[in-house]
C-alpha cells in the first residue's frame, strides 16, 4: 500500500521493486508474492507458510507481526514464536531468509508513542531470531531516516513511494546488490509547531484511526476478500528468461 501503481492497477510495493532489480542480474528469476494487507502473524503462518514452501524458494522475505503489535491483547511470546517457526521452516528447506526490524515512530502522534515499546521489544526478538537462523536482517530501528514521516503515507502505517523504493534498496543491500545508499537522511525541513501537529493528529484520527477501530469492533479487516498478488511463481516484469527456478517468494 502507498506505492505507485503497476500498469495493471495493482499496488507496486517494495517487493515488486526488489524483484525487478534482482532480475537484472538473474535472468532466470521467478517471483511470487503471497502478501495480503491486514494479516496478523498467525494468519501469515497458517495461510502462507505451506504455500510458500511448496514453491521451493531459494530466497524468501518473511515480514510480519506489525499488525499484531498495534492491536490490543498482544501475546509477544506467541508472535515471536510464530516468526521463529516460519524462519525455521524456510532455513531448513535451504532458503535464504530476508527480514527486517521496524522503525519506532514515536513522533507520529499519540498512537505511535503508545506502541513504541512494543516495537522495540519485537525488534529485539527479531534480532535474536535472525542470529539463531543466520537470517539476513535489515535493521531499520536505529536508522533515523526510516522513521522520517516523509517516507510514510498519510495513514502513518504504510510506506509511500519513496519509502517503498528505499526499503527495496535496503533489502538489496543485504545481498550486496544495492546501487545506491538506502539509509541517507532526507534534507532538513522546519519542524511543525504544536498547533499544526495537533491538527494533523485530529485529521489522521478521523480519516484513519476511527475506521480502523470500526473494523476491529466488527471483526473486519482491510484485507478481507483480497487474494495474493502472485500466488504462483511468475517471470519478473522486464526481466528476460524462463521461469524454471524458484528464486523469489514474499510473505508479509
């Protein structure tokens, strides 16, 4: 969400960007994207893990848990346990696993400050799991630019186009294939005063927070009725070569 649209009208997203860039140096790369917005980590584990393993991927991104962290009733141990389970399954299958920590956006209003400690704790757990499995982890938390609001959409939960581009470059850097630095700070800009910030918070709450609460109360999700973008391996757009090797899979 938040990125430019592909020619077919679908959201582009960092994983599409990553796959296209990777395909430039791997002519036989094929790509699947099983991600569905709004999924909690148990749903990712139960709905996507077996499907991704069946593709026999060489490289897989496992990025999940943020939707759990922003909901009441979080079970941190279970959330981290499910992440550990998925990374175990992929590494035992022989796949290289990519993952990330999350920026701690304390400056994104009361909601961001309210869940900051959860994100810090989850990030600590993600680092431990990455060490355990030899996972390639993009550690976004200590990078100031990762939490810069200019890289995030109006909903404050999803990256905008520049954010998706930077994340794709950051993930490529884990493989030594990034052509440009991804963590460079954005140009300085005058901070907003208290009243403009308060006005922004109220507008955000009305436009995004209240509908989010409404979905929680009625048991709905923004991902209801949605299907994975690429449930099976497909050739990467703009890349030459047949799809005879399982080189890409994304689960988020």
